[in-house]
C-alpha cells in the first residue's frame, strides 16, 4: 500500500492520541471531515490501522517486574511450534512473543508484579509443554524508552 503525506500525518497523529476528534484530525491535515473519515476508513479496511486501544501504565497497576525470556527447543516440527505458540499466546503475562533467528528460538517479554510471580510464570511455562531444552531470563532494571509509535 502506498501512503501519501496526508496518510502518514493522520497515522502519526493517531499514534500520539487515538481519541482525537474527527474534526480536529481533519483540521490538522487540511481536509474536511468526510474525506478525512474516508481516508481513516481505507486505512482501517486495508489493515494499516489494526486497533485503537488504551495504553495502561504498568506501574500504576503494580506490574513492576519486566522479564525477557529466551527459549531453545530441540523440536522444530510444525506441530510443536503450533502447540507452543498457542500455549504461550494464552499466557496473559506475555506481552510480546517472537520466533527468533540466532542462538535462541523464541523470545518473550513478560510483565508481572514481582519475582515470586515471575517464578510462578516460569514454572507454568516449563511445565506446559515438552520439548523446551533451555530457558534463559533477563530482567529489566529500568525502562529507558518505551513507545508504541512506529517510525512512519
């Protein structure tokens, strides 16, 4: 999909504040509301805008512990991959989950209250599916940058 300057401006504005009114959005991109709405609808229909959500502050919710978990497996079958991906995707503590190239096969970002809750998550993970050969975890001491805004 080819995005023009107006599309990119709309997307940038929405990434900063998805609650911005259609009137204000249209003003900022020098359109009337109907063409602005049509552009937004097209961007949604084409999957460029996939969701509009509220971003919550983990500290205010007591979720102060961020872990990055790296997993190795000796089973690279499609069946194992599907079972593992489905299982891990159902864990609410897992905020992000990736299949990796390199030394480790999978990486996930886990957000929990504290080390005790992380240990509970870890036990749940390693007992949930056979075939995990190695799990390594690192813990964030401080968040230096966090954004959901893509560089468009």
